[in-house]
C-alpha cells in the first residue's frame, strides 16, 4: 500500500452511470459506475451494492459528495472513511458501506495512476500474469447437472465453483464427479439473512467433502458442533469468503485457512485489501479472488488484481458471458490474458 499511498490525486468533479442486467432467474442486477474526473483524466470504479433501490437512490441523488480537491491517495481514502456514502438513505446491510467505498476507492486509484502516467502493476512493482478462473453457478431448482454440462459442451476446459445445497441427490453428485471439472464447493453456510442462505446439514457436508477430495470447501457453517465434527478431517480444504473483510477476520476464522477468498469490495479500502495480500504472502497463505456480479469496469479491475496477486488460483472472476447457461462462442478462455491499459487500474476490455 505504501507504493500507492502518496500518489497525488486531483479531483474536479464526478459523475454516476447506472448499469442494469436481468439474469436468467429474473433478478435485475443494478450497479453504478463512478467516474472521478480531474487533471484532464478520468478514473472509473463500480459500486456493487446488491440492493437495487440503493443504487437507484444514489443515481437520483446525484454526485453530491464533497470529493473535489487536491489529495494524496491515502488522504482521499481517509476522507472517504469520514463521509456518509449513503446520503439518499442508509443501507440495510453494513457491508454495503464497504461495497460503495470500494467503488470510489478503485476509481480514485485509477485516476491517481493515470494522472501520474503509470499503471498499478508498475506502481507496486509486480508482473501481471495470465489468470486462471472458474465459473460459479447454482444448480437450479430442482438441482440438475445441466448448468455444468451445457457450459462444458461449449467450453470443455472450464472449471467450476458450485453452490452446493442439501437437495443434491446421489445421481447429481456422481455426474459432477464424472466431469472432473469441480475445483470448489461453496456451502454458503456463513450467509445470514440473504437470498442465498443455505441450510446447514452436517451429513451433506461430509458427503460432499468425501465426494470431491480435491475441491476447496468454502464457507461451511461450523457453529453447530455436528457440522464442525463432520468437516474436521477436511479442515485443510476449508476456505472463507463472506466473513472476510480484513486481516483480523482471517485470523478470527473458525479454521485458519490454507487459502482464502479476498474479494476487494468486501474490504472496502485499497489499504485493507493490500494488507490482506501482504498478510497472505508473509504467511505463505494462498489467496484467490471472487466477483460480485459486476456489470462494468469493476470486473476488469478484480481480474487485474488477480493477475497481480493470485493468478494461478481458482479465481471466481470469469469474464462476462459465462453466466449464460449456454455461453456464446468466442469468450476468453482460462487462463485469461491480463490485457491492461498502459496507465491506471483497468483492463482494455
């Protein structure tokens, strides 16, 4: 972080642009592109807050935050921390503050780098590497193997991170084993009060851990003792996503992971995220990235970060298009070429 903290940053004004996409389940995803402008340059970021009404309220409220001025990047980050980023109405979930802050911080980092005429890779002294990615999907209601096989029919080399639910039957599990394409299982056991909350089933946890001996086991609910016992023999494969917003959260996890999902938007600030990268590197702990259904530049930015910090990992950051049940031909395949713009913090596409 020290390599970007003192970057000069000039902000004249900013603009907001709403994006939307209706996915196959009928859910309308809304995000907001944040465009910070200054010194003849523009920096972009994306607010990935999930509550659509909060996105619309922000867009209707307009660019009302006091962001103009001469800053260092670190001073601007501290300024953001003291602002009410939801002046049009408070969020229902505290983590949304981090999501929105990440949108502004990523735009500010992009702008500061462009004003300095350098790239994030050059600023932190790291090389961008081709990124290995997986496709994340649920298996439908009722669950079937089609979300996996229909994608494999078009892209035979795909790897998957699957949301596992206790209604998976043995036929489905056997079919998934046969594909040999499962890198990660997401139990979503740590999600509470969301649309994707999943029942805690210790017997199912054990069955899945045994069925997929090489797969990472993300976000099991280990509060019930029976669940903890079911996965005790497989603790070396347990990893975390939803509870992780800081290094302290990694250290407080029920099982200290060998690898962990570092989602930039969950951390909120560039400083907290980079502390996470430093921590993992110093501890010899693996890391991988995850997305938040970005619709705009945010997707390229998390792919850029993966290319810098954890390229050879099961990154849940597949390019747009793989969310379709039958993806169109011609999508970029794994490993993903970094393809950065010459300055700033963004990909060309």
